């Protein structure tokens, strides 16, 4: 029904505007009696075999929503009813920022993909923390944190620490985002020396807490094998919980969309089906090369139960959706969960 009736109408409009329209519609719908229960009955699927224990946390199922959809933690209760096992909010920065100039979100329909150059648009860490403090659902929530655009890389650590302090009491795990291609210079922080220093300092503050939170690192799919070897060393050296693989790609290889349209869109991170194989190979490499020394959360091009299984076979203990959720609709979560129980 979603692909036949709903998405063709939604896709007639600007991608970012329709995103906010859908978010507002969800918020309004949940004020109508019995709508939350109806959505939960339609889109959730529970089974003991779906429960996952990862980094000391108990996930009711392994299918999460990736960061970027609910940047300001405004829809956690609503998204909980759509069957996800966990929600990742953000990317959150210390101070509010508007992000890059519009338009900045584009559909590549023939590729079932998106290109975005949002630029960490969000209302700031304090706003996200306040929203999470007032949520009603018990679903696990991750806090994806980054630096403000005008913060130089030499001072980036302070931005991550501010977000860490603001969100610590209201999230279940953290994700350090140094891999978005849409904040100038951010990916330079993926180099071994600055990344090791950043994560070590963050872990020092984490271990000062009575009950430290799992910290994951989100990496780009464009890293070389040698750089992935560095990531494995960094995870082991800093003692963080694991890796989220992967963020969006700057590659434009093997797209059905015309080169003319791609050039017209311009810069940004590509997500969706074209990223599926690339992200799966990164997952496989990290797991095989490290000897499964740490958990890897797989994200990138998951638009079907088959691709979800591919990520799991490559070694991902959990998976996350975003672009596939946009193209396939909320029923995708339930289809994946059923398929994982009945391989």
C-alpha cells in the first residue's frame, strides 16, 4: 500500500519539506485516541529470537533507525510504535545550527537512493536532552554527536564533550560521528592520531561516571583497507564499544541516474541501494580482520530482508535503516524482523 499509494504522492514534493510534513503528521496522529495502538499492531513484530544483547544493552530486536531522521529527538515515542528495536537521534551539536543552504536533500528514484548535504542541522544538545527527558517510551536510544561547523578541528574535542555531558543521562549509548562528508574538514578527524586522542579523552570522561555508556564510532564507507586496519587498532586501544559501518559515501559510481542530474545536484553524501555492497564489505572486513573483537552495527542500503540478512552474514550484530525506510515504508521493519526469525 505504501509503495502503491503513499510514496508516489509524497515523492511529488521536495524531499526535505515532505520529511517535515510526515514528522508533523506523525505527531498529530498520536494525539488521536487509539492511533498509537493501531500503528503498533500493524508494524511491530516481537519474538524471543529477535532479542539481542550488545555492549551490555538488551535490544528487543536488531533493527534500528539510523541517525538523521529524528535529529532533535522529537519523534522517539512515535517511532517506537513502528517496530524499531532502537532509535538513534542526531547528529546533535553543542549549539543549534541551521545546516547548509537549501535545497540539500535529493532523491535518486531510479537508484532508490538519496543525496544529502544537510550539514548537521539541529536545535542543539540541550534541546535534544530536554525532549528525551520527557519521552514516555522505553525503547533504547542512541545519541549521535558531532561538532559545530564553525568549531576548528583543534577544538573539536570540546564539542563532543559538551554533547556527551548534555545527553549522558537521557541516552543509552553514544555514537561519535566524524564521518559525515557535509561538515568541512570533519572527516580529517578519522585519521589515526586525532581520532585516537578524541576517543581516549571521551572514554576518560565516560569512565568517571558511575555507569559508563557504550560508545560507538561511525565511519565512512570510503576508507581504505589500511585505514580500516587503523580503525580496528583504535577501537582496541581506546576500549570503545564498537563501530557503526557505514555513513554515506562521496562516491557516485554505478548509478542509473544520469551524470547530468548528478552534476546538477552537486556535493553531498549518497545513501541507499548503491551503498549496499560497499558497506557490507566494510562490515565483513572489520569483523574478519579483527576476529569479531567488537560489535559492528551495519547500515547502508538496507531496503529488503535479503539485504538485512547480508549485513548479518557479514558480521553485523545490529542493523539500521534510513533510506530504505523512506523508499519501502514502515512495513519494512516488520518484514525484516519476520525474515530474521524465519530464515
